[in-house]
């Protein structure tokens, strides 16, 4: 697949009235993200424009995505740009990289390609380690705040069924 083939194919498949200009495609080893520019409308909130477009075009976008996957062997996702903001619709999440968007995966891919890391998993671990090292004070403050939240939650009114935290709150002193 070349970018020219993909761009030509998208121009033929994407309905003419959807975007202000031909959509652009961002490609990585896992997916293709089609990004189209929506025209803004004075007085209409951006989220409302985006949600309206998303709902009105859902079936057609799904059909285009299925055709693209068959033709190019990549999953296809959608995003729109309007008012200087970008809104990503559902995108592919690979198991080890759950919930990372293409731009985030590209950071990891760059680290792998530059031999900083051997895999995306290792690159992600490297990023987390850097944040932990360079933002240790901030992380420590967050942990202390979580301990306080847990104390307040525990001392709160007793109910028949207490809502539990999804994760145990780390001990602020033990984690330093």
C-alpha cells in the first residue's frame, strides 16, 4: 500500500460532502486513521458538531472501514478536526498497548526504531520509568493525596455495601 493508492481510494470512497477538503490518512503498522476537517458552525458547540457527524455517518464509515481492511490489510479508524481541535473516534487498541492512540504508539515506535527499546512494551516501560524519575515529587504528592482519600473514604458513613476503590491505594511512605 502506498500513500498515493490510499489517498486515491479514500477520495473515491468518502462521500464528497463530508469534509472541507480531501481527508488525510495517518498510517502505522497497526491501523489507518482517516482525519477529515469539518466546517465549524457559529454558535454550535464543537462536541455537538462532532457527535452529529459521527452519528449521521456511522453506517457509511463502518462500510468504508470494512472495505479498507479487505483491500489494505489494516484496520481503519476515524478522526475529525474542527475549530483547531482533533476528535478521535474509536481506534485500534492492541492488547499490550490497550487504549493508546496512534500518536502515542508512534512515540513508542520511534523509540524502538532508534534502538532505545527493543519493543513497544519496553519503550512504554522506559517512558513510565522516566516519568517516575523526573516527576518523583509530584508522584509522591499524588500518592499522599490518595492515602488521604482512602482515609476519608474509610471514615465515612457506613452503608450496607461500601463502594470499593478499584485499586489498593499505595502507602505514601513505602513507595518513596
